[in-house]
C-alpha cells in the first residue's frame, strides 16, 4: 500500500533527510521518500500496519520540525 502526503511548512533539507531515514526504519515500511523541493512524502508499506506507520511518521516529523503539518496529498 502506498500513501502520499504533503509536508506543509517543511523548510529544512537536512530535516527532510532525517525524516526519510527515520520513517524508513519503522516496522512495516518497505520504502519512504521525502522530496524537499516538492514537500512530498511517499510511504509504501504493509496495509495492515499503515495506520500505525502514519502515526509514527507524524511523531517523527513533529519531533524534527514542530511547525510542519502532514496533510494527505
């Protein structure tokens, strides 16, 4: 299952790279990419774990960039 999001308020390329790396390490994630230029996050993972993956990804994003909002694309 693949989910796409907009990272509204993302303004740090280094933070985007850290987000991508951390989200990739979550249980059930097959692939995760953060495109700093387009502010897009794509997560590909196991369908039954997707809700937990998205919640964990939101926490990672808030910890790294508190002003960034995760919105469905």
